[in-house]
C-alpha cells in the first residue's frame, strides 16, 4: 500500500466516524424533544401538585443575620 491509499482510507474512516456521531446526536436531540412532548401531554392528564411555601419572613431575616455575623467573624479572625 502506498501513502496515498493510506491517507484516503484514513479520510474515509474519519468521515464515516463523524457521520455516525452526527446521526447519534440528531437521534438524541429528537428523543429528548419527544420525551418533552410526552411529558407535556401527560401533565395535562396527570397534573402534579405544587407544594405551597410558608411565609417565613422572620426566619429568613434570622438566617441572613447569622450569615452576616459568620462572615464578619471569619474576616476578623483571618
């Protein structure tokens, strides 16, 4: 085999490999879109309950105060 045949063989193998990867990626994108559509359709018939959040404003302020105190303490000690 000469160098030209080896180069052409490597080009063919490269092109075939890239096409296989490209087709796999296209199939992956289509399957993800199909699953998304399926979930949207099923959501109409089987809706999920959204948990209600409590209004804990005081607790959030306490956590912010603790975080600020910890940050000041860290900065002073280091």
